[in-house]
């Protein structure tokens, strides 16, 4: 079976061109993107959080799966990078872009919890993990990628990833699955409040 995604968000080609031009290489893999779209589609009227907008490729995948009643908040530290996402996707009323540190945002956020959290930066993954997980609804999904070894990882990153996987597997309030697919994923679903 060829698992190359067959459907792509309309905004993906211009976002990819912008990423190439800007030298931004951290966008999610297209297989991860296709899974994001499916997970978003599984949540009609869903509340979705992306930590780390980047240039907006993950955002575009999420929006492509979301129905009209769903809403996405996407948080990014680098305003220049996020400006590309804002320009391409900002007219969609289903998305709110926040520029700022994801950790600060997680600590300050006091709104409704989320049905899907894509934690794609340090806060919510390697820091502020408990806080990010606390914002997942019962039955809601927490997804992380980039878990398979990559060239260019900092020296201690392998240990950080191993610890993160162990911490998530040890949680009694989430049921997790590890996927050695795409860049290496872990998907966790909240089973207890
Ligand atoms: C892996 S990229 C995100 C890719 C994007 N989610 C996608 O799927 O295309 C990680 C992003 O996190 C941003 N970032 C780094 N530190 C951050 C922080 N403390 N708070 C929020 N964003 C941060 C980086 O600027 C970078 O754009």
C-alpha cells in the first residue's frame, strides 16, 4: 500500500513556497498533516489547539479537516514566521493566531478545554506537559510528532524524547499509542477526567 496522502489543503502549495523562500524547514511531514486533518474531521464543532504554528502547514491541514463549527487556536513565538500563516490563513474565521511564548500562553489560558491538541514545540511537549494535558477533554486527543531520531538533534535530545514517551505511557488518565510512521508520533486519548 502506498501511504502517500492523496488530498492536500489548497493553502499548502503557497505555504510550501513561502517556507522554501524563508528557509523554514520545521513544517510537519505531510503524513502527519493528513492525520491532523482526519483527527480534526473526527471532532465536529471541535475545539483545537496547535502549539507552534511555524509557517502554517499544520494549521492548513487542521483547517482542511475541521467543519465550520470547529475552532482552532494556534500559538507561535516567532512573529515573522507566523506572519506567513496569518497572510495565507488568517481570513478563515475558524482560526485564531496568538503570537507569544507557548509556555506563558498555557499558564495564562483559562478558557474551555480542547478536543485535539497538537503540541508541536517545546512548551506543551518538553515543558508544560502536565498543563497541556490538563487542557485535553475526556475522549480528546493529544498528538506529538518528530519522535524518531533526526540528524541535527541536540546531544541530549534522544534522552528527552525517551523520557517524554515514558512519562506519557505512565499516565493513568491517558491511553497512548506510539507510531513509528511519518516522523514518529505519539497519540494519547484522555480516558479519565
Ligand atoms: C516544528 S515547528 C511548528 C510546525 C507547525 N506546527 C507545522 O505543523 O507546520 C515549531 C515552531 O515552534 C516555534 N516555537 C519555538 N519555541 C516556542 C515557544 N516557546 N512558544 C511558541 N512557539 C515556539 C518555532 O518558532 C517553530 O515555528
